[in-house]
C-alpha cells in the first residue's frame, strides 16, 4: 500500500508518453477536421496535453493570430488519456470536452478582439494550458532573417551535420556513436507518429525514443563568436541531464544551456552572445540520463535523450514563432541514486542514517512478520500488528487470511522476542486500535469489534459488525489509520477513489453517511458515526498534537492538512457532496516534498532534495518525553518514493497552523523500504512497521506485490529508558496522575482506561482540580478531555469554561457543548457574545465548527458577528469555514442572508451568497438579485463594486 493513488501508473505514463502528433491520415481524422477548410481564413490545430497546447512546429501555447473579421477555427487533438477542452475567455466560447487520446474538438468564431484561450477543466489552466489569441493588422508572416554557420580557419564548421559525419565534433560514451539520421521524418529511432522537423539532410540524436538508455557527450571544436546572436534547434527530454550547453573556451564556464521540452519536434533556441563577442566558445551536447525506471509499474522515460541541429550566427536577434524558451520548459533533476535495494532486515537497519544520538534496531523481520499494514500499541506497551495476506483483492466472505499478532519486547533489547496470534481469518484489514474492551478493526466493508480477554489475549466473544457499507473500489484507499481521539471517539481516514455509504448493518440509505475522502469518527459507547472533515486524497496517517488538533498526511496533492471539524479540503478528484461549497481549504504546508512543476508523479525518484516525492504514509506527532525538545509536536511521515522519514514543523498561524519542512529525520537508503506507520511507546521510543516491497504503488494485481517480506524497527534516543508497564493495573488515582505525564503515551492510554471504567466522582474531582489549577494549557486540556470521556462535566460547567482565560480551553468547551448537535438557548447566547467579543481566531474557528452542527435556523446571530470580523479576512481557514456554516441560511431567508453578506468583511461571503441565491432559481431569488444589482449600479465606482456587478451579471444570466 504505497500511498500514491491507484491511478499513478496511468498518470505517470501520461507525463512520460511521447506526444501524439496532430497530423493524422485523412481516413482517421474526426469529421470536425474533415470539414471544408476553405471557409476559414485561419485554421489552427493544436495538441492538448497537461503541459500545454502544442502546435505542429513544437510551440507551447503559441500565440494564434488573425486579422479582424477573419473566420477562425481552432481544433484541439487530445495527446493523452485526459479530459481537455478549449475555451475563449472573452467570447465565453467553449468546445466540447474530449477524453480519449486522438479525439478532437473545435471552436469557430470571427476574429474581433484579443482574447485568451485555455482549458476549462479544473486545474488545467493553472497547470499551464493557456495561451493568447491576437487580432493584428497587416499580413501575418513567420519569416525570419538568415543566419550563417560559424567558421574556423576560413571554412564553415560542421555544426549542421550536412557532411553526414561528426567532423569538428568529439564524442564520448555510446549515445553519440552513430547519432546522425537522414531518413524521412520521423527518424528510425523515434516513434512513427512523431514529427522532427529538421533542416537539410541530417540531424543529430543521442538515441531517440528507441535508444534512450544510452549516455554520452558530444563536444564541438572551439570557434570565435563573430555575431551577437546565435540559434540552434533542439528537442528531447526536459531533464537536467539531457541538455545543450554553450561553453566559454578556456574557462569551461557554461554561458547558456537548454533542454528539450519532452517532445520530438526540433525548435529554435536563441542565444545572446553579445558579452562574448570575439571570444572562443564551443558546444557541448550532454546526455547523462538513462531514463531507467526503478520500479516495475512506472515505465522507463523514453525522453532521456537530446536532439540537435543547425547552429548558426545572426547579426540581429532572430524571431521564430516556435522559439523554445526556458520559461516554457519544466525541467526535472537527475534521478535520485539507488543506494540499496532488496536488503535483509539486518542489513536494512545498518543502511539507515539517523541524527546524532539516535539508534535504529531491527525488532522483527520475515518470516516472523509478513506484510504489516497497520499497528497500534496497547497499555502494556506491546505492539498489535495486522498482517495483510488478503490485500489487494478482498476474499469471499469468511475466507480472509489476515491476522492480528501481538508482539512484545520482554527485556528491552529492542527485539520483539515474544509473539502471539490474537485473531486469524480476517479480510482486508487496513486499520487497528485497541481499548475499551476489545480490538477495533477497519476491514472494508466493515468496521469490526472483537471483544477481548486481555489477561489471556484471546477473543472473549464473536466478532461484531458495528458498521458496514465501506467501499472496496480501490483497496488501498479503504478506512485506515484508526486512532483514539482526545474526545473519546475513534477516528480514521478514508481515500478519495473508494466510495462508501456507511451505516449500521441493515440500515436504509436515509440512515447512512456517504464519504469518499476525509476523516471520520465513531463513538465507542453511543455508536454514533459521522464525517469529521471531508476532502484531500488518500490520507494514510492521522495524529493529534498537544492541543488535540488533528493532522493528516496525504498523497498526490500537497501532503499536510490540519483537519478542522466540519472542514472541506482540497480534493484529488471528484466533487464535494455539498454543491454550494464553491471553494475548499488548501494545504497548511508551505512546501511539497516533490520537485518541479510537472506535478507530483513526475518528481518521483528525483525529489531527494525536497524530501523524496509525493507518496506519504503514516503520521506521528512526537509527544514522548525522552527525545530532544525540538522534536516535540513535530509531525513525522514516511516518504515512500524517497525512502525517508520527513519531519514537518507546525506553528500557530491565525485560526490554525502553518507547517514548514525541517531536515528529513531519517533516510532508509533502501528503495524497497515502505514504512506505513510510526508510534511512540512508554519509553518514548518509536516503533515503525515496514511493508518492504520492490513495488511501491498499489496494484489490483496480487502478483505485483511481494507476499513474503515485512519488518518492524525501533528508533531510540540516548535518553530513552526501557520500562515495563501495565496501566490496566493502575488505580484510578494513578490514571488521573498520568494525565500530567510528559509522555503523551501515558496520557492517552490512561484516558482510554478511565473511559472504559466509567464515571467516578473521585476521578472527576481530581480532574477538575487539574483543570482549575494547573497553569499549563495542555494539562488543562488533558483534564477536560478525560472529564468529557468519563461523563464528568455538566453543560453548566462547560458554559463556565467559555470565560476561561485560555483560548484552547474556551475553544474545546465550545466543541464539547456542541457535541450532541444541540445547545441550550443560554449557550447559544454565550456563543453569540464570543463571536462578537472574543479576540481569538481559534475560538472563532471553533464557533464556526459548532454552527455547522446546529440547525441552520439557530446560526444567525453567531454568523452575523463572525462575518464582520475584518481580522479574519486573510485567515487560512475562517472565510471558507464561515461560508460552509452560513450557506444553508440562504434557503431559509434569502433577504436576510443577503443583508448579512453585505455587511461581511470576509472576501467571499457576498459573491458566494449571490451564487447561492441564484442557485435557488425562483422568481423571488432573481428579483432580489436584480434589486441588489440596481443598488450597486448607483454606487460610486470602485473595484469592489465592479467585482460584485460581474458576479451579479453572471448570476442573473443563469
């Protein structure tokens, strides 16, 4: 279960596949292209890919020109398996959407004004599918000035290869052993649908798409710069190690370099040589890239080559319509070195590098542990590990092969020397947690509970199906990362490409909850289920910081999110269930762990400098007390592509967090390493499970995955002291005292045991004493959470905490008061007062989450105050969270909702409210918007009023 999405192979192949030519035989051309072109003055054909629109001469997003009044047709042909269209911004002219490679569509119009063409599929314009359309006067010509070959000793140099030899060049390696090609386009080393477009009889290639594995360099003889400009033609890979360099002779200084852009068509690159007039330079063509993929499901990169032709000098700067410019190329760095692969467990531990003072120990390896997919640590600091023998294909009911194992280190040497089998015959288990009387398992289509006798480590009753309806569409995106929350709920993640409809067994659809991405929670005693926050991609890591705030790690899209109750987050795919969401909360990180702008997949195995790549598994916020303090509250996640433990640092920013990247904590130095999760124990040491497999991505083909390997590692610091502990034997008083422990492991384990033991007046008194007197906000919160879990607080006591001096305590009091989705009138008044007067953005965020849990009609006063908080207009979370809470009010009272929006200081409240009212679509809705439009039109001209008028114009048009 590499946490890259199940479409990685397809998407990565798209990024690497050769561009499809727009030239097709007439019999294969779609009818739209076969129309009589005589009626069009300008007939453009472009290939559409995620990297941009390309003309036949290789130009990316070319400027398309026409004279005023010309009839114009723009046809796009899909160069990949991806949805694309073409849209004119000002004309609001949009083609149909195409999906299949080779399919086409057109737009036709009369040229009247300059415009912008782009792909309207979400995200595609931002990715680079956008260009200009210009209306020009006079003739449209692509003619350029003539150049001349550089000369030496009175003769032209062979820089265009028209001698048919490598005269004047020196080659190394095998890439340039036989690099000249004179056959008709395409060359024999390129695929048949490619267009090279070379000049004269010959051009040069370091291997084309056929011999891309070859490497070498080709260096020209030095020659004097006699003209201020030069140009040459280049194509091939947009890779750092497939490039053309212009080098200053004598100093070996590279004064210019350029790569191809991942296409075969040669394009001119222009070099300004004015600073080097009368100096000697030479050309160096470099191919140090083999393109060989490290893993079986990602194809080799056939663009690991460079094509070159026709270097010439120019007296003035030449202008080429298809000039290749650096800004149009998205270059990838060299592949990360593969230091190790397929090591034994002992050798794998030796190969890893850690910070000073840390040590890693192999705790268990195959055959003692095979395919560990998830684990947890119990109140005796033992590991409960699930072996995943069923994945990736669910077995028929009753024929599962997964096991739950219990591992223990009995002497503190870091080796798990004791092993028990707790349960067998399980099916597609992907998450585990222990406590409150048993073992909790995510095993789609079920959430299971196995009652346990923890004295004998055996099931004490039959397995219970608590919930069903969990999807198995993509079996590495099922429910996962089970973890007890600070509030006594069981939390978990869910991926975007699996579609679930969750409820109690036998429940009708009306009593079920749909989800396909996000964080969910389930209460172990009330048996309530709900989505906590929705969105992201395929999160496979979840943890809580010292303040009880949830963080998850995700894949493919940016990786880090502070998950807010009721939040809606950036999605890898699909739409939010609420159609009026309009926008979602983006990553809380200021970075990604991949490189380049071609997207996350293209950076796989080239991203060591940034952290390793886009595929993340596991999330551990270290709250032990033995490691140095700079690690506390940092979040650790495994980067599967990079075989590294990334370390990110969250800091408070407004209502939430900004997360920055610290140096990677650990490098496995082993391309087969696949840690899926990490957790700290009673000693403060960290345990990690390693899936260990050459194949790093999900595949529905079970034969792709190795079924015989797996490891468990233990990371210790010099200060770690092994302890033997059994908190189940602790007294109530001791469990309360553990809420003050510096190691969060004790805090959480003790809280779960107190929750299981139930309400206790002495326990409540001791916890309330901590809540009232301890000066540390985190200790107050621990007492508050334990009181809530043990039913030790009345609503009156929670209401009193709304006046607490600490913003974290006030915030959590709000969440716990709204836990049952209803509050008293008095509490609602207190909420409204906080919304008006509290100076904490965090408190306002919790108030917004609380509103999302209440009936819309109860939200007016609180939201009316929140929308007017100008301090929150730049906040990362609040403008959208307030919108999510206020959106339903439009359906209750359009006029009142619009009046509230007009008072708003939050940037999107009014335009979104206009959109929401327009969506109601009644005559009253249209009348209300028209009246607003009339009023805005009478106001003094301003940018803000202009923007509102544009939104209103669009709304009234629908």
